[in-house]
């Protein structure tokens, strides 16, 4: 148990350092001062971004969609690459197909409905339905606190329209505030499987046999209708007492705005509504 705590602490420290975008990026990308928010300032392309550091096994690089832009066809693209961004002479205009055609890169487009990829050479295994109140997402041997992975709409005047989605802890994959993550899970043969996580749900292996002998960087392509994304730090280990309280409160309310009538401190009310 002590070794697990040490490993979780080491992972948490690494994740805090890696939860930023690399200074090498597409020509239409502008990063904020913290390098955690990437905005495509013009056109629909040249929005390629990378994680500041290569990912550790099981480490999820998680982004939230902050802004959308009407008039373009296509959505966010995410994946992994074995190319060190620093070594690129020119950042490709597109992740698909330009970066992928360079080899050792695996990228998938996030769509409104088709986000699950069937494993090559076999039928997709039945996916176990995880309770929205389950505190952890399990991906093979990787255990990630699920609450951070889940995107939620902001409560508001017409928020009841999204209450059913809110209770199930899901938003449409391409919606504002949707959270998309990518990670790789090592396999017994020395390779790794890439997994994409959408609002707390594992989409299953989307690419197999990734090399683990080279560092793997996250790829985030702020493409077309996706205008801006923000990196969300993921804390590994046990859920906080505050998070567990929120799960219990959300489980027993009929409408999220009913939280306002509870005898709770204002900061906890805000946290429970996930503002």
C-alpha cells in the first residue's frame, strides 16, 4: 500500500508538470501565459498542439473544449506521436493526414456519435457500463479518478434541458465543456494500446502496438469547429472528501438548481454544480 501511495504521488507530481502545451505548435495557435489554453486565432487549420512533456504509461492528457466556431465542418482531433515536437522543422498543417503520414503517429477525429473504434481482427468486446457515481475509471491496470474526466454543462435558466445528460455525467463529445483525454496502456508484449477517454468513458483501444521504447507526446489538433481548448490537470490517487460529497449530493437531487436551496457554504454549492 505504501508503494502504491508513493507511485500515485509521483504520478501526480509528473502530471502537474506535464499538464501544459508545448511551445512548438501550429502557426494559427496562440497559447495563454500558463500554456494551458490553446486558441486557433484564424482559419480552420494549423491548429496542431502537443503536450509539453512525453506522457508516462497510464498518464492521461485531458483537455476541455472551451470555445466553438460556427461555419466549419470537423471537430477536435487527438492522439499520440513519437515525434519530439522540438525536432519538427515545420509543424504540419493538419494532424490528419499530414502528421500521421510522417509515421509513428496515431490520431483520431472526435465526432458527435462515432467515437468507438473496433479492435482490428476481432469483434469489439461488450463494454461494461460504468455507473455515473463510480469514482474511478479503470483502463486495464490504470486507475483514474473519474470526476475530473467528466465534462458538464453550466447550470442556467434552461439547464433542465440537459439534466438527463448531467445525471449520467455525459455531454455530447464535441460540445462546449466536453472533456477529451488520451493515454497509452503498456501490454505484456512490450508495446502499448492507445485509449481515448470522452467525458469519463473509455472508448477502448483505438490503436495497438505503439512503441514504448520512444517517448510518446499527446497530440491535440484544434481543428475546424473547435476554437479553443484548455488542459485539465488530473490528480491520481483517492478522491478528495469534497469530491465524494459532491457525488452524494448530485445523486440525490432532482434538479441541479435545487442545490441553491441546500444549507451548504456557497463555495461547496458552486463546486457541486460544477461551475
